[in-house]
C-alpha cells in the first residue's frame, strides 16, 4: 500500500556517500526530530529529474530552510556513487542530501515502486514529494502525466 499523509516513513536502510565512500544509513536518523522536504524520482541523470526536479530544490533550498525545513532529501533507485556524482554535477552539496535506494528498501516499503520495464528501466520510484515532520508524512504529492505537483515551488506552498 502506498504511504499516506499521517503515516510514519518506513524504517529501512538506504545508501549515502560518506567521506570514506558509499555507506549505509537508516531512515530513522534522516527523519527523527527534523522537518524534511523529501522528494523521490525515477532516476538520476534522467531528463525531467535533471532539468527540473533536482535543480528546483537546489535553487529554492534557502527559501525552504527559511520556512523551517531542516533538510532537503532526494531519493532515487540508484546507488550512492551515482547519487553523489549527480549531486556534485548540480552543486547540491550543502543544499540537498542525496540518498541512493538501489535496493529499493525505501521505495518498496513506502509503496512507491513503479515498473518501467516496458522502457527497459526496470523497477523505479514514483515521482513524489512529501513534507515529513519527525518521521510523519504531513503532505504528499504525486505527478500524474506532467511535472509541477512535486516541484520545490509546491513544497514552498505547503509550508505557508
């Protein structure tokens, strides 16, 4: 079942790049006691994700943080190496935490998996955004055939 407003985010391990290379971290540590602007997408380096989704959150990071967001987290079904490289390409350091969900631990536990095998992409994460406060989903948006509902601008509206 897909995660809903009022649900707790799944307690699972995900990948993150550390100073020593790829590592594993728990979602409990990412969300506990914090207000997090979370967004997920089908894949790093893909067209809409690279042109609109990630850059929007980077560009509006200061505005989101000024409205009480402690961290902005991007999650995708990629490994930490790919997420780190993609983040560096877009200068996300210090603005967006890049999380790799290559094993689909979070994606599956949250019911966000979408099968894009017909395009030879395989299982991916639905494009979504959520405002998460102390591990609880407060707002949740999905895309339905376009882009805008999960954009950083919509997240700013949610914070008003």
